[in-house]
C-alpha cells in the first residue's frame, strides 16, 4: 500500500492545511486588510496558535509517509532525494515567483534567494525567511529527507534506523546549536515530530494502532482541547527564527506534536468510502498547493481589501478558508500535477482516476 492510497493520511493533510489557513485568517482579523465587525473568538487566546499546529501535524504525517516509503523503496538514496526535490521545489519556485510580484511586505535579496534554493545554504550564521514564508517548513522536510536517505543505505531494519537517527539528531539539537543555518535544521529538536510519525507508522504496520485507536484518539483530542483553552504549561513561541534556532522544538513537540501523533494513531485504521470522505481526500491531495498559494490570496486582499464591505469576522474566516482551498484545488489540478508529470516524463493522470482515494 503506497502512502497516497492511505485515505486517512489525505484527510489529515486536508485538516493540517485548513488549520494553517485558520491561523492566517485569525492574523488578518487582528490586523488585516478588511474592515470587520469584531474580533475572532476573543475568549480563546490560543486559537491562532492552534492553527499553527497544522505545521506540526504536517511533520508527523511526513514521518509516517517517509517510513512507509522507506519500507518499500530500493536503496538508491540519490534517486530518492531527486524525486523529493522534483516533488517540492519546482512548484514552490513557481508560486514564489508569482508571490514576489504581489507581496505586501518589501522584498529582500536573501528572502528572494531562499525562495529559489529552499535550503538556507548561503545564510551562514543567520537565517532568512523565504519571501513565500510557508517555505520555512520545507527546510525541515529536506533535513528529514537527508536522514531518510542515510537510513536507506542500511542493509536491513531501515525504518528502525530512521527512527534512531532522527531521535538522536533531535536530542543532540536540543543541547547543541550550530552556527551554520542548514546544520541547525539537521540538529533540531523539532525533528522529534517526524520521529513521532515514524513511530505511528511502526504501530500501524504491526497492528498496535488498531487495538488502541479509541483511547489514542480520545487522549489526543483532549490534549488538543486543553492546549487550545489553557496551553500545556510550556511557553511556546511561533516565530520562525526561534524554530530554526532550535529553542522551540521541544515545546512544539510537547504541545502539538504528541497530541497530533495520538490523533493519527486513532484515525489511521479508519475505512470509509462515502462521498464526503472522497471530497476531503481530494482537498488533502491538493494540500501542498493550498499551503503554498494561500499567501498570494492574502497579498491580493491587502491590495483590494479596502474596497470590501464590512463583514463578520466569522464570515471572513470562512470565505478565506473556502477561497484558499478552491485556489489550491485549481492549482493542484491545472499546474502541480501537469508540472510533476512533465518533470517525471510520464503522462498526466486525469483527476477522475487519481489514486488518492482508495
């Protein structure tokens, strides 16, 4: 079973993307381009921070998917890295080029360069957020892919090797903070969230997740609710520079990584083939496009938001999430998939025969 054929993974991708959209909708409601009639759930101060946990859920999912791929892939680590580059970087560069033409904030040379290279290879001791700011997470993805490539060379028990390497580098990164920015991504406690995803895959593959699905889902959901309402007792910063520096990785893993890993355990064995599940799975299949393109919609709102009528913050958040999701679906259908098909030199598969919904 390939990762794209595990339907709950697609559902969770859709949820993760929606949470990120919720966070940015909340940010725009607080200080955005559209006149609103009030605040967005002012009694829940951690709601925007909870939206940021969509990134943590993405990292857990990535750990699961890479473990599944590692269990069935050959030992050609360079081919693996090349395929991951083709999957991620070309679309990111294309969307970055569009975003840099319409972005609201001033464009800097380091930010533009990071939108081309993805990895902060020329940042030295500093770190510059890409112009297309959601791209900061891609550096962590590639750091994890490098670990996967190393584990791929193991003669046997490659997934166990992946888990051990990821945990070891994360633990080292919790006490050692290198001066070179790319090395700070490779030695970073935030890698523990990828390790959690690998652990979930091992539980799923061995059948343990099916036996403990209900308690895992209940406990994970309760921890998420407590985290939204009160926090989990650990100061948590959402600044990108803090995450790259390695000082917020343990807090994020504790607050959002562990609860989301438990939720994944709770739903990974779910089987459903109804129309609603198919729609959600398609949204999940387009989650990468949604994740990259929604800042373009935000930039457009800063251009024309002054002409929009005053509206409820709840209506604004709903409209933004729906519009961003529809934009992601369109880009996935008409740009991402044809681009991947051309880069991989194979015919493009029609949306009606997409294999993501088994």
